[in-house]
């Protein structure tokens, strides 16, 4: 907290040279980071003297950081390791093949094929057919007995094809996700000081000895020791399981651990352990086996997770992932229990597909069982009752062959009934959509979120950066008792007031926030860091003063105390210690909150005068409300002096410290609505999606922006509420939230202003749990702050801001908006609906063919004791049809027409009435054609006694159509062998039978 000054370490003496010329070894640093709190501090004091001594040993400067020389960085990587945790080895293609082979249906087919193959090679001696009966659909003729193995081999071949297609699909999917993961890791950057410059480098490039800047919302990428902190509070629950936030001080508990979240404040840390040597890296290495199990359970989802997210979860899987954030939100046990459960219920499509697959599976099983039973009964009745033959031992193998054949037909009916192509179609469709959505600025982290978004009925959106451009600019100011509609000339402001204003802006904005020169000549200056603070820094520049000169004069180390901005304070304050022992505190924050704490205001002469409640009300009416009604965010800048004569104040008593302020000025900051947002919101409303704005801004600003966006229309009876009023209306006398009260409120609520992250979470949970509307609401939420985590997690689809979002928010989200733009959410809705429609089209196509194939196989088997379509043919049709139909129907791009209908909802059946009509109509048409060919068509005339393809179904013509050149057709054989019995069993007069007669 006190003034810290450090000296460079270029010529420092290095003692106990352990590793590669560094004054401490990897083992020393690992053991140091295993200590907590006072133990860690005493170890530093005992071994290194102080933190400065540790910096000396690691050859780094707390102010200038490492030199950044490539040779030095490489040396550190060699000695202390890289900041990487090696990813789990991907499954080999053979492992994926083995996994695909575990499918129950394929196993049944394999067994049937092997039995069929074995029996085809078995030739019983003297087993004449005449002794064994004349079963319809009988066994192979002598000429084709040698080719009996073809059917079994062909089934095996088609199984191999199915397995290879599935394995290749899984392999390419894994490869795609690994590419996505490595891309996320490369994009993940962290702020460090090197060569005296503050730069951002990829997380993997951080080395031991780096000086890293940590701030609110960061997920720490390495272990380190705090060397300077401002009100720093860390959530260590991902490692310790303790949900309370831990306050970090250089003097008491300076140990910072990788994978933990910065919940408040800022500071600098000396990196002491990276990668597998950090605390989470050690745990991750120990838990390698259990990580494997977890990956098996979560397959696709886990493959696309970031390395950093895996680190955070290493100790306890997904269970602790967001639990700490619930502790801030009232921490009730019920919420914690929920956070330990899997992330969310199944997506809309997943739920419907699972239900459909189970129904089809049961129907197919029943049909195949009935088919086998009928075939066996008909065979037994025909052979042992009608033909009255005894069971001859020599005939047993032939009878077994019959039974195996019936079994294969039954399995075929089952195989054809089950749409194996469905998982393939869903996967291809989702993978294709995810890839294309990247171009639409949607980085999808959970595949099912893509489809769920298509059924969204409500979107709760932030204002700043999502609906607006997040390019803040001060456009109005109330200073020196005058309201300026544009930024005033510096000459119009008293010099004393101007000096205080510029110092306040310079030191009371995060030092990581700055205005940079434009990337392109003639472009706008780049705003880096918090955009509201950027607006204030820009305001200082427009007043022709240089804020950087102030910061050079008062570096961050000289700040005596910093109260960082958080959702409770809604303000930020910085304390400076003066040479005479007095203190001056600068504050900035929401005007209606900070003005209540002001008791003086600077006048036109630059002197403070009393600021009474009446004056404040006057100012609110004449200055703040007009600014807010124009959609401006109003910020109050104030200061307070603490005389040396009163001694050092109690800095922990915030209520007392943040009172008796003197108002310097109030500024109106404009954040223009993105030009494409009104149109995007109109599209959402037309598509049946309600858009709500949830913002921390005051209600007048929020209402003005909502009107500009089109969320509120003139004449609407929708309501806008502030967080306090919202809480008052939804709670009973005991202060408990009641769902009935939320149900009365949310259908008409369009704007929630001055809301805390807790309010956002409460609203999202209330809408999702509501039963006031028949359809269960599907809610999407946008968020950027650390405390938005619970709302993002609770929502059906959580959107995190790619630019302004904190690591914690990104971790809790399903989709990251890489451009922070609301119109990208509309694109996600289109893609989601497109996935649903693609799968519906595929289902309609597949089920039509499946229904026809099953009925034909079943009817043919029952009537003729043989399936018109052989197992091999049906499997080939199934395979080819599934694969190509999946590719064709699953990769159709979306169009605007998708946004002209309402969401389907969770309860609407997957197969709509129209689809059912199409399936039945097409099915009846195909069945009429096939049954006509099967039972009514005239046979093809042949030259008497000429060799013809063997026919096992009633008609040669059917065989020509059904078998269509299949590999199981044998050489020409005389299909009528002169037996009149055969003619009778066929029930049709064939040319050869006519000759016999």
C-alpha cells in the first residue's frame, strides 16, 4: 500500500547459483509456491530477505521487468519450463475404429455375418435336399453353393465401411476441435512488463521472472508473488474449494496461484512457476488418469475446452467451475448444488432426437423380432407339419443355415429401421455450422449451443458494447457552475479546477487504460482498456492537457491506496499521499450515486462552496436528467482532502472514506448505438424473440438507448425498472424471491437499469423457471464481467464478449462474440434454426426410405419366407443413403427466411404434421410400386431352359429390381429345376414350369 520504489538489478550479486546462473532452483520455487499466507511470506523473508531479493535472484526488475532478449527468454524456458500443460494425447485412428466397433447393432451384424460365413463353408455329407424338405425361399442350388460365402463377406464389408466412415468422422472432428483449441490458446494474451514497456504477450510465452499486471476479471496464467497490489481480492476456490475471496497483501499473503480468478482490484506479480510446475499444473499432472475418464464422458465438449479452462477444472472437474461466483450472489446451497451438476439440460434438438431414436429403436426391435418369429414358425409348420418330415440328423446343419438366414433377415430389418445416419447428419451439420459461424464472429465453445440458439425466445443483452459501439466520448460537461453542450475550451475553466480535474482523471483511471495513436493514418485513436475511462482520458486530451505526463510524474507504485470499481461500489477512488503527510482522494462514479456523497462543489471561481440536497435535486433535474434523456452516461468526478492534522484515516471504513466529497464536474458520455442494431432487433422481434436490455446505467439513459434500438416503441405498455425497484417487487416481506412475483413482472419487462449481476441472474433464472407461458422459455444472455458468470452459466446460451469480456465470463459462456456486436447474435439464431431445419429435412428423407424398406422386408419375409431385399443390399443402401444425404442436407447455408417464423419450442414434435404427410405420401407411393413389382407384375419371358439369375423371391422380375446387380447374385443357374412342387410354392406359372407341364 505504501510508496514502493525499486532499483534495477543489472549488477546485483547472485548467491547460491543453483540453476543456469539463477539464484534459485526450480525445486526452491516449487516448494515456495506450495506455502500459503504468512508461511509463504516468512519463507521469502528467510530465504531471500524480501521480494526485492527474490527479484534479484531471478534477475528481473519489479519496475522494468525482464529485458525481453530472446536468449534470456529461451534460457528461462529451459531452466524453469514453458507455460504450457501438454494436451492429452489424441486418440489414434485405430482407437476410434475400435470405439466404432462397440456399436451393439454392428456387433449383432458381425456375429450374424461370421456365423453365416462359417456355415457357408460347412458341407454336410450326403445331406440331400430331398430328405430335408422343400422350404420356400430355400437354400442355394448346387451351382451356387460355392458362392454362399459372398453374403456373409458382403455384410462384413459393409460393417467395415460403416466403421471406417464413423471413425474418420470422429477423427476429423477431433482434429477440428484441437485446431479450435490451439487457436483459442494463441489468442489468449496477458499483460507483462518487459524492458520497461507494458506489452501483451501470448500466455504460453510467459516465463519465470516476468512481471505480470493483474486486474479485475483476469484468470491468472501462472503462479507468482504479489509485488504491488491495489485492493486485490482473489477467488481461489478452483484450487482450495473455499468460496470466500482472499485479500492479497504484499506483507501478509502475497502468493498468487494459476487458475484462480481476480475478483477485485489490480496489481503486479512476479511470476515464479509456469506450466506443469505451477500449482494447477502439478495437480493436472497428478490427475492425468482421471482427466482421461472425464474426457471419455464428455467427448466433444471437452475436446474444444481451452487449456486454461482445463487448468481451472483440474482438481475437481466441472464441479467447481463456477461455484465461487455463486458465493457472491447470496451463495445459497441450492445454487451450489446446481453448479455441481452437468452444465445444462439437453438442447432442444438433442432431447427430441434422443426421444425419437428410442421410439424408432423399439419399433425396429419389435418388427425384427416379429419377422424372425414368423419366418421360423412358417418354416417349422411347412417342413414338419405340411410336408410331414421327421427331424433327420443329417439335415440339422441345413436347418441351422435356415435359422441363421432368418436371423440375418431379422437383424437387417432392425438395421434398416434404425437411422444410423442421424448422428452423422447432426455432427456434420453442427460442425459445418460452427466453422461457418466463425466467419460471422461467433466462436462456439459448446456445440449444442449452436442449435439451442435457434429456439431462443428471449435475449437479455448488455447495453455497452453490444447494442452500442463501445467507443465512448465525452460530449457534454457541467463544470464551474455551467452546463456545456459540447466540450468547453480549456480557457473557460478556472486553472485550479482544470489542474485538479486532469490529475484526477490521470491517476484515477486504471493505468492499463490508455489512448493510443490510430493504426491507420487518418483513423480514430485506439481506445485500450475500459472504454468509460478512455472517454475521460480523451476528455483530458480535448482540454489540451497530457494525462501521460501526470502518470509519469506519479507512477502506479506511488498510488497510496486504490478502491477499484466493482458492482457494489459503482465508483473508483485513488488516494495519493502528499509530501506534508496529508492525503488527497480522487473519486469517479455514477453521478446520482456519487453526488449524494458530495457536500461541496467547485464554483466558477474555482473555490468550493456548500452543496446542499436542494442544490443536488436542482442539478439532477437541470443537468443529469436532460443528459440521460439524450442517452448519455453521466459520470461525476470528485475529490476529498484528508489533512495531516487528523492523522491517517481508517482506510477500511469505506462508508466514512467515501463521504464529504467535493464535486469537480459531471460529464455526459455518449456511446452511439451501433448502426446495424435497430435492424437486428427488428429481425429478432419478427422471429418471435423478445429482446431485453439489462444494464448498469441509469434508467433515463437506458430508456433513451432502448428507444433508439427499437426495444421500446412509442405507445408500448412495456415497463422499465431499476434494480432496486425490481428487487422490491419480486421479494416478499421476508426478503425471499417468489417465482409468482417474477411471473407477474417479466413478460412486460423490457429494460432493467442500475442492475447488479445478481439482478441479471435472478431475472434469467426467473424467466427460465417460469410456467406462466405454456412453452418453456429458452433464454440467451450476454455478459462481459466476472460477476456475469452465474447468469451466463444459468442461461440456455451464454454469449461472452470477445473484446471487452473477462476470462471468467468467457469461461462461463457457450459462444464468444468476437466483435461484441448484437447483430452477430442474430446470425447465431439463423444458424441454430438452420441446423434444426437441416436435421428435419434429413429425417424426412431418411424415415421415408426406412419405413418403406422395413415394410417391404417384413411383408416379403412373412409372405414369401424371404426378404426381397437382401441384408447386404439394405445395408449398402443404408450406408450410401445416410452418408450422402447427411452431406447434402446438413451443409445447406441459412437464409433470412428462417427469421420469419416463431421458434419451434421444446414441446413441438420433431416430425411435424407436414413432414408426416410427406413421409406417408411418399411411403405409400413407393410401396405401391414395389408391391406391384413383387406380387402383380408379369415375369420376364425367357428362352425355355436358358440359364437365368437365381431367384429366391416369387418373381424373377422382382429379383431383377430388388437385387439390381448385387454382389451376392451368383452365376447363372436354372432357377426352375423341373419340380412342379416348386411351381406350386411360387404360386406363379413360370416359362420353365409351363414347359414341364
